[in-house]
């Protein structure tokens, strides 16, 4: 059985967006309830998170943005945009969330665990270099990717973003940087409006930003077919040294903010696909980090499936036999756009 580290902290619950907000502390409590109910809490390694430093966060964020977030500390309520706000402890939670990612990465690199899954709030992939947005204050996965390349000296890091929404912040932070390859499947057109096929990167990073925009209604077989025919060949050629996963669960079939049809078993199969490829090409180095997901029951069961997969308690078969005309067309369009950079034959 694989040794899997998880990151939890009271600050991830203390961050409060206000009554009625979909990104609620209950998201973490639902996952904790699952871990206790299933006794998976006894099978994982608990990684104590540290706070990310200003220097680490400003690997991807501007100093002005860091200081703006720090200025909210202790204040009762600060609105950063229509959907994103802070409470007195939000800044502390945000630096602990990014630090949770870094602690997980270090635990994997040092061999203390085989894989890790920081269960953090606030989420991160919408946060831009100079602003918070979309429930996100700091871009946790981007801080992790920059830490790996600029501090730990890695030259090829893959970020896979399966969240319902496009990770605009992550894309923009590495848009001209081939040391971080960003791959995103996302509902499109939808918030935040980015993530078209034409957004391929720039300069030396051209072709290292791969978007797979999807219509509503995509389920397990469509996602797995895209992974098999697009992501798989890219991993084989890029040979990442480390894989980071923006694991959003808002593609769940009953998520209130989404229009997708991914089942808990589908999340397990996506997880197995990525861990298998990490084992083959990345020396097993892989860290998942929590992004979206707003159906509490969906978070409960889907995270159970993912963590059991990470532990190797189950080994889901992600091979897809059936095709749908819609996914065939999507895959053909992506291959056409990116065939200049990657061999899909």
C-alpha cells in the first residue's frame, strides 16, 4: 500500500466567506467526516503544514498583492471582488494553504510519503499574480510549481487541472515558461471566460499551455478518453519530473455550480491514470491539492474514492472502450491545434 500524506489545519475551517457562500468551511468538514467514518484517517500520514513565506508566495504573486492580502488580517470583512472576501483569519489561512502545498511537496521529495493530498482552503487556481478572484486569494498550485522549478531546481513540472472552471491564474503565471506545462479540462464558455483552444502559451512557453474546453454534460468516459488520447501522449513526451493536480470536484454529477456528469468512480479512474503516469515518468512524484467542489455529499464520496486510489486500496481500470461523437470531435480539434508541438499519432 502506498504511503499517502494529507494536510489538514484548523485555519482551513476558520476561513469564512459568509453565510450562504458556496465555498464554505463545511467542505473541509465533510471530507474530515469521511476520513473519520471510513477510518481512512488511520491509514494516511498527517503532514503538518507550515506557512508559506512572503518570498515563496511572491515567486508567482506581486509584492503589492501579497501586502494587500496581508492588510486584510484581523479585519472583519473585506470584499476583493463580487465573489471573494476575507474574514479576520483569511490571510493566515491563505499562507497556510500555500504552505500546505509546499509541506506536501517536501514530504514527497524527501521520501516521507509516496503521494500527498493537501486538503486546503481557500482554493487557489483563479488567483492572478496581482489579484484575488473566484474564491481564491493565493494560487496554491502555482506557488508549488514555482517552488519546484525555482527553488528545488526541477526543469519539468506538469500541472493537471481537472476542476470545472479554467485555472486562469495558473495559466497566466506560466504562459511563457516551458518548465511548467499546464493542462486543463474545463467547462467552456463559463467562469472565468478564459481557456480557449487558441490560448497555447507564448514565447518559449508556446505549446506548453494545453486547454481542452468542454461543453456541459461530459462524464467519466469523455474525461478518460481525453486523458488517454491527449494527456497521455503529452506526458510521454514531456516526461515531467513532478506532477501537481488541481483537484476540483465541481465536475461531480450533482454539483450546484457545474454542468458535468463525473461520478466518484470517475474521479478514482482519473486519479489512477495520473498516479500510473507519475510512477512511469515522474519517479512517482505527485501531489493533489483541493480546488472546487460544492456538493457536500459529492465531496464526501469523491474524496473517499480518490484517497483510496492514492493508497492503492483499489486500482481502478481507466481504459475506455466506448466513444461518443462529441468527444471524438473535441479530441480531433485539440490534436489539430496542438499537433505542431506534440505527436499524437
